[in-house]
């Protein structure tokens, strides 16, 4: 579906296996370069379906706003429902090459070390096509805010003071605590690269992992997400 405020690119990028990665946005990417859009992503880890459910819920709401002719009131946005499409298909944390995508960003603290195989950061920074695509978005669009959706222990992690007001919106909506760290080192992560190297605030949403029913995931965060996307200061 492409309309005035809703554009879908079914094959924005492809993985190493040739699987297409879909991307949706409020305008064609070339037209968003000076708009500082919100970037939201799900499915960074393939064994975290809760993050995909949250991203898909946000996308469904954005689509409904555009279908109803209210797209103009939304902040500019870019949304990737599932970044790690190969891992998601197999319900594996890592991508098809065995890389933890949230340790593969070219941050200044990237490290080749990994305590466990599931945290393998790849052979080099930004070695993975999925991460190369996201890095291109970060450098080309300079989003005002990045939100990525995961599942583990319920919390909202805000990296960068500029994102705190939005993180608190999500915290109020969900009832989850807002913290400034996940509690352990994450070299090569999106938070480390986005805020530490580029100065872009990053919010990591951690939903409860292992939910038997994914239906409540979007409603839990909906009011906070809507505030973020409808906030005029996000333009």
C-alpha cells in the first residue's frame, strides 16, 4: 500500500540468504532526509516475537491513521516490522550467519568477544547486511529518536537524555520501569552506536518474554506510542 502518508517497500534490503526485509515509512526515504523521522524496529532477535508484535501493532495503527486521512498529523516515521527475518522464521536469536544483530553495530566499543555463542558479534563491525541497512538509515536520516522492540524482563531502557520524555510515556502506558541501562555491557549494540557515537537517543522496549498470547502487547504500549507519534515536537 502506498498513499500520501504511507509507503511500503517490500524489499528494502535483503539478508545474506536473499530474504527480503520490508520497510514502511510516512514518505519515500529520500524525502525524509531533512525531516528527522522516528525510527521504530521489531524483530532484531528472531526468538523475540513480542517485539515483532509490538512493531506490527504500531504499524497497523499508523496505517489506520493514514487510511482515515489523518496521516498529516503524525510525526515523520520509518518502521521495520522485522529486521532479522531469517532468525524470526527459525525462532533463533541470531541471523542466518549466526550473528547477534544487536552486537554488530559499528560502535566505538564494538568487540569481537562473546561470552556465549548467541551473542556472537560477527567477524567485524557492521558485517551483516541487516545492520548495514540500519546504519544507512541512521546516517542518512539522522532520526530524532530510535525505538527498538525486544523481550526479556519488562522494562523501558532509555539511552540519551533527549529520549527520556518519550521513554516515560512508554513507561506510564505499560507500567514498566524506565531505566538507563539493561544492567550489563552491550558493546556493538544499537544503543551504544546510536547515542554513544551519533548522538541519537535510543529507547529499547523489553516486553515480558515467552508470552503465550501476543494480543495484549500493542495495547499495553499503545497510548504511549500514540503520544510519541502525535507529538508536534517530533516534527
